[in-house]
C-alpha cells in the first residue's frame, strides 16, 4: 500500500523578544563612571562626542551633557529616545519639543534615568547651565550622577538635592 506523506517543515527558531530596562541600565553605566576625573580639560566623553559627531574641539569642552549622552549610547538607547547633546539648552529644547520636559516642583516625580536640568540663577527658562542623571528619588530628595562637577578638578560624582531645590528647573523624561 502506498502512503503519501506531507513533507515536514523545518522548525524555524523564534527570536526571543528582548526587553530592556533602559532606566536601570543607563543608571548602572552612569554609576560605573563615578570617580572619573578629566585630564587637562580632556575627557573620554568629549572625545566620544567629537569623534561621533565630527565636532572638533569638543574633547576639551564642558562635558556634563556629553556624559549623560554617552551613557545613553552605551546601553543602546536610540537618538530618537535620548538625543545626544553637548549644549544643555539644546537638550532642554529637545525634551520640550518631544513633550517629555517636566516642570520641577510640580506633580511629576522624577524617575531613575531621567535628566535633571539646573539653572544656577534659578530662572525657569530653557537656558539651563547643567544637567545630571537621576538615579533615585525618595519623595523628598533626589540623588544624581553628574559629570563635570565637584570642587577642584571636574569629575563624575554622586550628588544629593532636595526635591524643592531652587536650582532644579526641569526634568527630561526620555521615552524609554
């Protein structure tokens, strides 16, 4: 007796869906740099920005924003979710344009992986002076990792602020 068999289909491996906890990952990268100190105004973060964006001279520039941008690229966050910037006011404007800029002192509770924007004159404008990365918020105090900060030679360090600190103007909450 003749039996007709249907050909077997080769099994096709399925690609597992990989989900990232970008907030935790970016905070871990930022924390791994604690203690980094610039060398004669040069930083690895500025060098990365200079090389990546063909920006001559940025290896020796102010680097707080290049630091947080470098952290995002290390964990694979795309530019449309976390733009690389070297100039803090441009980053504030980018978050505003995306609808991801949150007012300080409002109802928004900053989350790990958010950016915190500072204005040393306490003015609520987009012309901010400094940026750091939120790594913790306990409802009262914010803990950050910041580059280009500290007394003496600028470095990467952990800093703590009151949620109501007058210098904190905005939070940028990337669309992770």
